[in-house]
C-alpha cells in the first residue's frame, strides 16, 4: 500500500547527490522475513535531504525532468506497530531524550539485528568519498534547506591531480585531462593502468598488473560469495571490466569508467573502483618521455646544462621507476622544445617578430629574404636569410667614428643548416662592439655579398669607401669584398696565417718570427725582420711573401681605422657568447643575440660610470705607460711643427705635430700619442709658454659614450603581420652520419693541447713517482 504522506511533485535534485543508490543484492530483510513492496514515487526537496540521509532505502535514478525513486515500504501493520513503540518509548524516556546529543536516536531491541556482509567495492562505486574529505561546513536554511558550498571544489577534476584520486561524479573539460590524470596515477602509484576502451563518448581504464595466485584465489572466493549464485566464479563482469577472453589474467579490481554528459558538456566519472591487489612494477608504460619532459621544464629553465645522466637518476629517484638513458635524452629534448619553442612553427611568426623589434627599437634595419616561389598563387614562401642591425648600435657605431669591422661566421646546430654571420667593431675601451648579424643558408660568396651590401646601406658606405675590414679569409669573403668594396682595406687574421704556416713549417721559431714581422710599425723594421726569416729558412720567407703584407703587417696598415688590431678576436668572442643559442629555433636564436647585446651595453655603461676622466680605461692605461717612457727621450725643435726625439740605444724619430704623426707610426695607427709624441708635446708647451694638456691629443674615438638596446614583448603580445604570405622553414636534406655540434679544432689548438698534456707530469697513485700511472706501475718502491 502506498504511503499517502509522500508527495508526487516532479523536482530534480541538485548535483552531485542525485545518484545515491544501494544495490538490489544488498537489500536485507531486517523485519524477520516480512514481505517488502517496491513502489515508485516522485519526491521533492522537502522529502529527500541527501546531506542528512533521512531516506536510507532509496534508489534514485535520474529521468528527464524528475527523479524516479524506488521506496521500500513495509505493510501497514508493521508501520503502526513501530509508531506505537516509538510513542511509548518517548513518554517513558522523555528526560533522557532531551539530554541526548542526538535526539533522533531511539534505542529499541526490536530492531537489533546481526551485522550483514557488504561488498565495499560496490559501496565505493556509488559513494562520493571526495566530498567527505573536504570537511566543509554546510549551512542549511530553515525554510528551503538550501546548501551553500564552495563551487571551486567541484568545478573540475583537475583539482585532484596532486592527490591522484578519482571519484564518482568528478567532471573534466576534455578527454585529454582524463588521460593525463590516469598516466599520473599510473606512474605515481607504479601500477600498470591501461585504457582498454577509448570511444567518442566513453573511456574505460583498468589495471593490468600481475596478481599473486593466492591473493587472486582469496579475492575470487570472497567476490563469488558476495555476488550470489547468479555470478560465476570467473567474475567476467566484475567491476564493469567487460568480458575477458582469459579470466585468469588481469584480476586486479581497479577500474575507471568516464563518459560524456551531453547536458553539462563535460566528461563525468560514472564508475570508479579504487582497489589494487596487483604488485607494483618499475616498468610503467605511462612513464614516457613526454610525461617526464613536463616534470623537467621548470628545472631546465634554471639549469639548461644539466647532464642526461643526472636527469635519468633524478627521475628514477622521484618516481621509483626504470628510466633508460635514451628516454632521459628524449625527455630533455622535449622539455627544451617546450621552453624555446618549435623549430618549424617559429618561421611562421618571423614577420611578427620583425614588426615588434622595429617598434621597440626605432631606427633598426631588419631584412628578410625568401626563396622565389614557382607557384605565384601560393601563400607560402621558404625562408632564405635574415639581416638585423639594431638602431641604437648603428647610431653608436657612427658616433664612435672608428671605420673598422671584423667579419666572421659560425654554423648552426639545429635541424636546419645555416650560418650566423656577424659584423663586430672595436669600442672606445678596445672591447667588442657588435654592429649587425645575419642568418643565412650557407657561407659563400652570395651570402657575404648580400651581408656586405646591407652593412654598406646602414653605414652609408659607397663602392669607393676606404673602410677597414678584418676576416679569417672564409670561403667566398675575399671575392665578395672585392666586388662590393674594392677600395676597402682588408686585413687577414694573423692567427689563421700562423696556423696555415704551421702545417708546413713547424717550430716555435717560425711563429715568433711571424709575430715580430707583423708587429713592426715601420717599413724599415719590417724589412729587417723579414731578412732574418730569410736567413733562417728562405722557403718559409717565400711562402709568407705570397701573402701581400698590406693584409697582415702593421707597417703597411693605413691609419684610417685608428686600430692596430692583427687578430679577429672580437668576432671569436662574439661567437663564443652566442654559442649556446646556435642550437635553438630561429626566433629564440635572434632573441638570444639581442638579449646578449642589451646586457653588453649595460656592462659597458657600468665601466664608464666607474671611470674617471674623459677617456676610457684602456686609452688612459696606454697613455700613462707612454708618458713614463717619454721621460727617457731628448727632444730637439726645428722652430716649426717638427720635433726630433732621441732615445736610448741610439733610437731617433721625427714627430710632426701639425699632422699628428711620428715616424714610428704608433700615433698614426692607434690614435694615442706614442712616447716620442708625448715628449714632443711637453717640449712644445715649454717653448710656447702655454699650458698644453697632452690628453687633448688623444683621438676622440676613445671618448666614453653608450647607446641602449631596448627590450621587446613576449610572443603572445606580438601583433599579427599584415603581409599575407607565410614563411616556412628552408628545405633540409639530412646529411649522412651524426650531426656535428663541435667545431673542428685547428692545428695550433691540437698541438697546444698535446703540449699542455705532455707538460703535465703523471704521478703514479701507487708508488707516488712521476713518469707513469697506476696501470703501468711496475711496483717501484716509494722513496
């Protein structure tokens, strides 16, 4: 008979408490075999309160608009008998009931029954354990019984990733989030969890771990007794795992079922059994290189040079799983790609980067060249090369006024071949002054010609310019220089000349003679040292004479560059500073160079702030040394602008004050008065009876001034370029063999390395005697 007190209004109960249920197999007859009648009713909020559990024997199944409820109602006689017993007990024990903490508790021996066996796995499937762990204080209204909760705790299942726990009713925004949490649980718990069903609206994951035979038999027997006679001993349908071809395998009860909820448009956990009887394993398939790479991103941002072996050991200690060396290498490579970006995709943002760079650094020159397209209608263009000259560096170079640049190239280490070309000058403190840089496809005549033309346009140099360059005689640079600037002075790096000479004429004497010849500042001294080399080895002198001395001897240099540099060290320093960026994507590489230039300018400014006087520390140091030596010379004046300087060992030179030259050519080449000129300046002041400051004769290129490089926004702040075409990566043909990342060492470097190794005497670890090691020790007695 239906209970007339139950209302029949249609109301949908709030999530996630509209699915509380008790399995039919667990329904017990607590009234001594009395018959049970199953009726279906519609309840409203006042009849059912999920937080206080007033209706225990209720099975809620959500329909379209209401809640279909199955209520177990006893016969009327039993209900009447219960009411009489309750009234009688309340009268006799009214005082005690008022003092009790729980007024709803009524002790009655009639209802005392024996404990029943309940399968806790089924309990966990239908009970939301995560809600109880939150320990939230629920505020229930007096009238409407409304519950105020913190919605942030129920927004998404991503909140529980750190705890690696699923719960029924948990929602996810996408299937990808579910799989990531499954992999997280699998690795953290070291369980072989596998996704066995991955459909458009359903996802099922089970544990495939190995189970001990004894444990499996015990679980089998317990499950068989609790499931009843209808369920066989093989448990083919236990836990929603589906039918299995081999029932003896994969007996671990852990199972997860997630399905798509079209109403809320989220993925909801429908079934979850959080119980493992399998053994933990160190061979977890979910512990992939992709999974490990996400754990390494933060660490690699702080220390990108961490060794592969250290990555391997750290991951094994953290997760207690096996990680191979190759997996650690792939994980680090993926993490670095997350940090620095993708090689292919950055070519598509190259035009956006150029616009941002020009906007933040006014006056900058950035040129991009692409390969000609065979299809005019195509919107894609293959990248060929890019040239960058920042506006502040361009302005500062012009203000310095030193017409001198070093040229060099360095290969890229990434998946796309290419070269980084750099043009580096000398700043007033004799340090490096990077002017421009470019990324080209190869180091050849075409690339060098294009690079020199771009430099000429930025510095307003014509074809007949008398500019001075220095290079290592790279492939294609000499014909390119002759074509673009035929009147320019082209110096050759003396170090590379020495390396080439050492291949045929070995010995320290040839190296010393070469440096004596090159550092001679006058033609007379040059000829004198060259004759000495002829007497030592005429063939070596003939080999050196094939290289015109105007390219490598100070005696034949003009004074237009205001520098006596013989080495292309400024470019070598620049290449060393950007070496760590040459294996990164193109935009990351360009930003690496720009950030270094920005830091370099700041360091120069710090030096300027610490310096006293009008000139740089380098110029001041050289000039102070020349003033000490000038006191050793005797000056004779001819009454005009010529002075004769006589010094020790019979040396004698002529100084021309009007032209600011000396026959030693030191003043003319460097721009700093030599010791002969300093002595002549002092004499000039004595004869004219005026106070002459010697520092006023120093060339203005040594004055201190700097120009700032400005930062730019991140990639997510760049505006989209208005150019419709998209730049794609250049064509890459993979070469044979392992990619080369280390440069080829020169002959001089290899011999110097061997010399240092030979000079270091080996000491035996056993007998403590030099000349051998512990492996070749013959048992010599220790002194």
